[in-house]
C-alpha cells in the first residue's frame, strides 16, 4: 500500500493562478450555458407578449448564419413595455431583447450574447466563480 498526499489551494492562495484559469478554460465548458438559457427564454417570452413571428438561430459562440427575425408583431405593445423592469423573465436579457428590437439591432443583440459568453472565461470571471464556489486546486492547477 502507498499513500499519496498533495496540497490543495483556494484560488487566492494558489502559487500560480494562471494554471487554474487554464485548467478551468480547458475543462469547464458550460460556465455560460445559463446565458443562452435566459437569452432564449427572453426571446420566446417577448414573442408571446408582442405576437407576430419569431425565427432565430443563435449560439453562445459566433457562427455563420446566426439571425433573429421578429416580424408582424404589435409595435404598440413593444413600445409600452418597461424594459428596465425586465418584465418577461425577470432576467437582464429581457431589457436587452426589448431595447435591441426597438432599435432594429438584432446583430448587436447577438454580439451581446457572444460577449456575455466570452466574459465567463476571463481571468476575472473565473476567479469570481472559483471564490463563490469554494473550488480548490492542486499545485498543477487541476481542480479537485
């Protein structure tokens, strides 16, 4: 029998945080999935509220052919919505989809989704996630 011991570190204690960030980027591929879920829910709920037709194909990472198309919707209902109150799902994506539709800027809205995804993999966001979840790492950066 043999026993192997190793030291674990919280992100703030780790001697080389970059190793932890690298491991997280390579292994935690679902950190931004909630962004997509909330984004799609806001689109669908806006469609239910203002009617018309909605077609879309978007993802968290840029892809050719992404689009969002709202047509034949009730513009008066759209103008009456208080976007800052996040009236559709309670999520900040409500405000974004309402404001971008009002501005006829669906490309900008898709760009916001991509930016939100990218943010979750920045050093700052990874550090916050590690702290908030009490993740621990070995000296080589691998999460335990």
